[in-house]
C-alpha cells in the first residue's frame, strides 16, 4: 500500500501588497488635506471681508472679533448710494480700453506670428520692455503733458493710459494663440479666394476666440483694479472704483464695515466676468500648453 506524501508548504512570507497599496492612498489623502488647508488659508481673508461687510461698524471693529451677529445691509445701501459715478467711470475706462487693446493688439499679434515682420524678437522685446519701467518714473511727465493738454480729471485720459498699459500683454498673449493656428487652414482659405480681412473674420477669429476671451479678461482685471494713474490724474469727475474704496478711510476714522462692503461690490464685476467666461478662459489659457 502506497501513501502519498503531502505537498511541501512554502514558508515564504506573503508579499506586502496591501501595505504598498496603503502607502499611495495615505500620501494622496495627506496631499489632498494639505491642498484644502492652503486653499482655505488663501480664501479666509475674502470670506472674512464678506462677513464683515454685513456687520455694523461697532461689530466690525470689536476686539475680540464678533462671530455671531445679525446681518445687515446698511453698509451696502450706503455704498451703492455713493458709488454711482465711480462705477460708471470704471466701466467706461475698462470697457473702452479693453476694446481698443483688442482692436490694436490682434493685428499686431498677426503681424508678429502668422505674417512675421523683420526682427520679430526686437519688436517683441520692445513691447515687453515698456512693462519694465516703473509707473512712478513716468507719472510726472504724463501729468505735465495732461496738464498742458487740459485733460486732467478726464476719463478718456485713463482710457488712453489703460490701453497703453495693457497693449504689450495683449500682443504677447494673442501672438502665442495665433501661432497655434495650423498653416494649412490659412492656405485653404487663400486657395478659396479669401482675402486678409475675410480670413481674419471668418477663420482666425473664431479659432482663437478662447484666447481673445482670456486676453480680454486679463485686460479687464488690470484696468478695473488700476489705482496709481487714477489717483494722480483724476480728482472728482473721472475718479474710479479703487478711489471710492480709499474714500471710505476719512479723517473721522476707518469705516471698516463700509470698506469691506465697497471692496466686495468692487470685486463682483470681475468675479462675474470670470465666472461667465470661465469655459473660454480655461481653453484660452491652455492653448499652446501641449503641442
């Protein structure tokens, strides 16, 4: 009678696959938690400003801070009643300057990308070099020239200056977007008999629409938030929203709740513009990132 010996069992320990799987999960969880902490840290000042805007002045400046209070719209009513002229001036300066930047920047970017002029590098460096000069270094000659032309405290002076301020950035951005347009598309339009204006209107502009949206939003943000030119070249007739925010700090004291309400209302137009154009903005900012 024969007996079958049992198969030898392996004494080798099991592979630590579970531990290996747990390590990436733990690292991912810690990274996610750190990201949330950083995001909340950056967002906390904005949230505190928004909460303070709904307080009374006594509650806004209390020590220790007041966390539980009855919300009020008194500060917003006061701000809205006083800010009409400032908002209108900011809308005019921002809207017209952004429109001029696009009308001038897109043809310039076309000439520097699709139909390049001679010494493109020198031209691009000249454009960007205008951003290297501190604004405070040119405010005196600008003020003197504006005084001689009798255009101080004039909203159209700000339109011209904001256009000059944003034009180099727009040219650089639009050039990078236009360089992503395939040359075959332009050749096909030329074969079909489309001229320069028809090609730009029917082919180029629709293809780079996300880039135009991104460029326009950047120009809107810079023009809406600009403070230095408005402070030195305007007084009462052409004052903009940033000057209205500063006006809440008077010789009678700092009205903190009103200041927060004014800052919150001043940031809403840019936030809404970015939220409305977020799809185009993301597409525009990602153009040229992957080839």
